[in-house]
């Protein structure tokens, strides 16, 4: 059968290394190999497989604490994993190598295709092959209408197609569905845009988290953050200069039924000043509803309790006062925290504490929290005296008490308003009450727009590329016996899983109204058993 | 708003009823496979000596402008007795079961005052309904009743897992899931997955049929008889491709919508959480499948295997990741 026109497919010529390897030829061969469909496929699978370990081995970017635990539990293996970048797969050189190669291959593949497509979409459809009956879809009939009139009628019926009459005027070529290839190119190029967007975001983006107790606030400067991950090219002086105060935090949980205790609403009501000199505004930030301010986004990512504790030392001086953020330990918001009072007299004090929002005494497990809301708040305290280790110069967690050089003094259970006198004249601890706190993540991602646009483009391109059908049809009208005209209509579909018979059918259907078959003949298909698809 | 417990109970009962009817439907479909005469499609092929889709084409080309196409001819043929009837009973029962299941989804939604796909149990019930609906829709215009067993059996299996392992009582959602992006994202995942699932079933049949055609076997074992009833491997391959090509953009959109949701809920659109990672892997495999179909030497069997790998990744992401790999997507519980 007639070979389908192969302009695009020619790019897929099999590659074999040339026998005599001049550097130039070698380079050409390497480039052709890299940009072949087969290589693209293999790189795609490599990419998929390379993504797997990152879902099994803990990742620094996802859960740094797990990575630390891994190092503690199995230092030997951890060191090897670390050498292979297994704790940061998605920013590892080998992962980058795969996707960069893939995208080089993509560019090398798409650019020549785009050039060909540009040319093809401006060229006229190729003239009819000599033997139309060898095409997959083909119909022939005879009519009394003259050849010219047949072609004129066909040309009317082919509105919306790109058509061209042959030089001898006996046939008409038509093509449509260029959008298919356009879609394919748009899809692949959009993937590139997505990649660029991601790269921009990770280079000049910024992400930080900050914990704010109710009633307090923070100014958007680097020093105020508890945790900050700027992109490698981020300039911290570009932080939008807003200030924000947490006025109220509302938390609601399911109070009955099997889901009792499941969170139902977290909402932070804030007052903020977008930039110095601007008026203050109020807003609600909740999960799924971030606040946009000065090119940054403020997300609510966590919350908890901060018991308010006042500590007086042995001299009666107030040495600590205010809310102390505790970290929730379980779904019932039992929270733990520590209070370090280095300048208490006669001795430095350390308090280890557990806050139970709804404290109950479990016969087996002891004091536990029965519900996440603060129904019956209780504070369990253990006091230590001695060297807090805060002078050692080493960074210390504010949530952990280093008791190696301390001695335990006493323990107590407090409810709000209650004071506890420490033994040995060490002072008193008063549990004044509690507040909630919220953690906010502030993120700035200048690449986000590009990523989103790329994603949209990719989706549109993909749909065009999968759903638009590309077809060519030809109509030939030649004088036949007895003054009749022999009309032939044939079609060819291009690309994956395509078929032109529907178009040919439809065209024949419409054409045979203006070019009725001669009473003595009927349209009939000829030629070999077609091999194209059914619709 | 409080959960309506009696509606929730009604929903559970409807799920069980649907499962009972599916079971009978499955028996009926299996009955057609076992006792039926050869499928009409296969029979036409045998009579004509050409694969049916080629006949259709010749027909379509030849008889225009008054085209009684071969498709119509095949469909209009008076139904043979016996096995045919089994098959039609199977379809009717499947429709009935799907209606019951739709009732279950609707009552669950009314009970919890939100779209009823907020946890794995609800997702499975709604998603399998989509797969069945997709199958029934395709069946209206294409002779694909042979797929009945291969759609209903996995659906029953998934529903069985849903009511035993995955079941959760009707309840409202945690704040992170309380978003209209949930509706968009999860609906798209469900739709894509349902079509991928049917595509995977057809792909398995393609591999079996292809093996038969290659071996040229004409045995008398039950399997051979069963295989003979299927359309040609080429036609199965094409059907599988169409399903995948239809599902892929939907799944692509689903992943994108998930990223948008993640951005609103967690402050980043992509964080390589295990769930996200496996969605990515699944997507890449299906992209590989579409590529393979356009690559010399990778068409046919190789591409089919890639598609099945893609679906395995999806299943792993759904069942495996939720239970084995901890992550932020607390959807599992
Ligand atoms: C980032 C990696 C890539 C992804 C995710 C990807 C994905 C896809 C998908 C989903 C399709 C099917 C939809 C369509 O027909 O447009 C496709 C088609 C295609 N891709 Fe890619 N691709 C990638 C890279 C490449 C590369 C590197 C090449 C060149 C070597 C390439 C060449 C092609 C071609 C020629 C088609 C059209 C096949 C046809 O005619 O049906 N792609 N790609």
C-alpha cells in the first residue's frame, strides 16, 4: 500500500553508531540517540524508578526528625545512604541528571518537530497518490456530473479543511487536524515551562515558619522565624515587610460519635499591617484559606497550647512570666514543654511539664487527656535544679531539658490559678491559665505562576494532541466510459490509532447528494482489505 | 451539621444490596462465558474470515451513501439463545446494582452534608460506581459484554475491601480535607482511576488474546473457548488505548488539582510526600505507555505491560501508600 507521508516519522529513523567515528559524526550520533523516542522512554522510566526510594527512605525536606532518628538508629547505613543522597533524593545530582537529560532530549525532539510542523502547516496538502484505491479508506462511483463540477462540489463540501487542487485539475487534496501536532508540541514545551517555574521557585523562593501565641505577633524579618529555608539565590532583604498579630484562635473538635475528638475547624483571626505606614487590617487564616500579603502567602500549619506560668525564685522576684508554647504529643493534644529559668536564686531552675487540656486519670495509663479542647486543663510539673547547660555555647532545644547536671526536686499537679511552693526555698510556680498558639508558614514562590501556566498549557496541549484527529482526503474525478465521470474518494489518517473512513464516509455521503451516482452503477469499495481502524 | 445516622445506615444497607446483586450479575456473566455460543463479534469475524473491525471499514466504505454498516448488522442480528440470555441478564443485574450503589453514594452524601468521597471507604464506593457506569456507557454502543466479568469481579473485590478493611462511620471532615479542591481533585482522581481500571482489564484481555493469536492454538480447554469469544487482539489493543488516552488527561488534571489543593492546605504545591511521589510515578508510567505506543519496537505487548505497571502503581498508591508509608495525606484514617 502507499506508504503514508513520513515527514515527522523520519525523525524516528533507527540509530546505529557510524562505523568511522569522526568526532563530528560521533557527536551527531550521540545527539540523535539522545533525542530518539527510545531514549526518551528509557529516561522516563528511569525517572519513575528513581522517584521510588524517596518515598521509602525518610526525606530531609519532608521529615527531618525521622532522618535524625535514622542516623541515631543505624549510623553506618545512614552514612552510606547519605553518600548516595538518599535522604534528599529529589534534590540529588543523580535525580537531577535524569530529568535534565530528559528535558534536553525533549528540546532536541520538539524543536525539529516544531520546525517541520510550522512548515507543514503552511504548505498545501500533498497531491493525491496515483492509485487511490490502495489507501485504507476508498470509495469509487460513477456519475453523470462532469469532472469539474464534481471537484467544485467537493471543494464546497470540504469547508474547514485546507484544500489544494492538483496541477492537472483532476483531483483535490484536503487535510485537517493540524491542531493535533500543535497540541503535542504545546504539551511538551509546557512541561519545560513547569520545570522552569519549579527551578525559579526553589532558587529565589522563600519559606519560613513562625510560632505565635494568641495576643502576640511577629514582624516579617529573618530573625523572627523559628525555621527558614530560603532559596539559594534568595535575598532576605526582599522579605515583604509586614507585621501580623494573632488576635484569636478558634479550634473546634467533633464532640460526639465515633469521630469524637477529630478536628473540625482551626481558624486564626489576625490583624496585620501590609507594610510600614499602611493601615492595619484584619483577616481570618484557616487551613485551606491562606492570607496573601505583599507577594507572600501566610498559611496556618499548626496550633497548640501555651500554658501561662509565673515563676518566682527564692527571693520572691518574678523570674519568668507569660505563655510557654508546648508541643502537642497526641490527637488529644496532651502537650509537653519545658521552662528554663537560668537566673533564679538560689539555684537555676528547670521545669518539665505536660499540659492536659482535658485531664483525666486513666486507671492504667495514669493522667491523660480525654479530649483536645480545654475542658479541664491540668499541668503536671517536675522541677529540677542545677546547671541548665545553657552557658555551654551549644545550641539548645527550647523543648528539651538537659538534666545531666541537674537534680530532681519535686513534682506536682496544678490547675489554673494554683500555685506550688517548691521545697528548699527554691521559689513558687503559679499556673495562671493557658492560651493557644498557631504556627504560620510564610512562603514566597515567584515561580508559581509559571508552573501553573505550564500545567495549564500542558493540559490543553495534551487534550488537543490526544483528541484531535488528523486526516487527509483526496477526491479525484476523471472522465470515464459513456460520458460518465468516475469519482474516487480516499482518505488517510495520520498518527496513532487513527482512521479516516468516517471522514470518507461523511464526505461521500454529502457529495453523493450533489453528485448522484449514475443509475447503472453503485458506489463500491475496491482495493485490498484495508488495515486501518474502525471508528 | 450533625450526621444523619439513619441515612448513613440506609447507605450501608444499599452498599450491601448492591454487592449481592453484583454477585449474581457476576455469575450470569460467567455463565455466558462458560455456556454461551461464541460471542457475536467473534462469530462474525469467523464467518467473514476477517477481523470484524476491518469488515466494518469495508462495509462503511462500500455501502455508502446508504450505509447499513457492519456494526449495525452485528448489533441487529437476532440474539442467539442460551448464553446470550445469560449475558443480558448479567447486564440488567449490573444496571440494577449500579442504581443501588448510586443510592448508597447519594444517601451517604446526604447523611454527611458533603460530597461523599472524603475517606478511602467512600472513595472506593463512589469510584467503583464510576467504573461500572463507564462500562455500561461503553456497552451501549459497543459490543463489549465480554468485559462484564472483568469489570464486575474487581469491583466486587474492591467493595469487599471497602466494607471490611476500609470502612469508617459517616462523619464530617478534618479541616485540611474541607475544601472544594477536595471535591475537584478527588472527583478527577476517581474518574481517571475508574477509566484506567477498565483500561487495565481490557489490556489484560489483550495480552491473553495476543498470546493465543501468536500461538495459533485452537484448543478445546475452557480458557481457549473463553479466549475465542473475545474480539481480535488488535481491536482489544485499540479499545485499551482509547480508554487510557481518555483517562490520562483526566488523571493529569487530577494531579494538578491536587497540587493546587496542597498549596492552599499546606503552603506548598509539591512536597514529595509519599502520596504525591507515587502519583508522579503513576503519571510517568502512563506517559511512558502513550510514548511506547508511538515508538518502534515498543508497541503492542511492551506498551501493554507498561500500562499495567501504571495501574499497579496507582493501586499501590491507593492501598499500599495509605497503609505502609506514613505521610501527610491522613486520608487513610
Ligand atoms: C518530560 C518527559 C516527557 C513526558 C512526560 C512526555 C509525555 C508524553 C505524552 C503523555 C504523550 C502522549 C500525548 C501526545 O500524543 O501528545 C507524548 C507524546 C509524544 N512525545 Fe513525549 N513526553 C516527554 C518527553 C519526550 C521526549 C524527550 C520526546 C522526544 C524524544 C518526546 C516525543 C514525543 C512524541 C514524538 C510524541 C507523539 C507521539 C505520537 O505521535 O502519538 N517526548 N509524550
